[in-house]
C-alpha cells in the first residue's frame, strides 16, 4: 500500500467530482489551501 493519507473529495463549479490522495504530512497545508479556494461552498454543509 502507499503512504498513509487522506482521500480528499470535492465538487468543482461544473458539478464534477474530483479527488486526490493527500499524505498525512501534506494534508493540513493542502486542506487549508483548498478550503480557502472553495470557501463558502463548504460552509454549512452537514457532516456525516
């Protein structure tokens, strides 16, 4: 198996699903950057 990490999943403006495997060492920086870019699209969504 590969390096342990997160699989990050999001929907872009066109409604297409994208995903990327992010190693734990990079996940915090990646997620901060990604969520700043998509901003309010993530806020208010229920967590499951």
